[in-house]
C-alpha cells in the first residue's frame, strides 16, 4: 500500500498506534517504547487533531493491504527545514522496514517542498534510537532542548532532555 496523508477519520487509529509504539500498556512490546522513562499516554485525539490542523504540517500513514495503519510520521515545514516527529510503527511490525519507508517518504516530501534539511528531537538517553537515526543519515547538531514540560506528553520518571539531529537534503 502507498504512504498517504492521514485525515480526521484516521485520528482514533493514529492515537492507538502512537500510544502502542511509545507507551504500550504491557511496556517494552517494541524496541521504541519509552514507558520506562515516561508514564501516561503519548497523545490523545485532541493532540492528533491539533497536529493535523497545524499549518504546513502533515501526518503520513503507512497502511497494510486492508487499510490498517501500521506506521505514521508527522512532518512540519518550518521555512526551508522539515521537522520530523511522532515516527511510530506498530510494535509487532517493528523491524519490518516500515520505519525506513516512512523516513524515505519524509525525504521525498522534503525534496518536493524544497527543504534543505530535516530536523528531529530524540530523548538523550534513548541511545538505540539515536543510533538508528544516525544510521539513516541524521547527525547531532550539538543542540540540546529541555523535554516538554507538563503532562501533555506524559509524566517524566526522571529528568529528560532532547537531542537535536539533522539530516541534510540534497538539492
């Protein structure tokens, strides 16, 4: 199935997907989980709706043959840079190449929208995730940002910070 833009009808499936990838109830179901670092949901319907309504933004979805969403990624253009976030793959489908396909779709989107680079933030103690992005062309910029304050993204179990990574996009 082709990777396409998500819409309002996809919100329930996207909420379930993102929360299962980041904060699965059983914890540690997939290698991308962060339930040992942050408790609570990663997102809700209002959060996904807000992302879908953000100017210059899109959520790309990767469905299976029956239309079930197995992966997604949020992209927001900020000038000549594309911010990539919320990359999520159904835990049972991780290591099947869906994440790579979504990154390739993000690269293609960046090229079509004349972006010079893609930026992403990753929790600094997520060493395996940082390494995965680095294997896919992302490099640390040296910039560190504070983790989101408040409970909107979950409750931190320890102090956290975000590492900024960037991937140049050839002209």
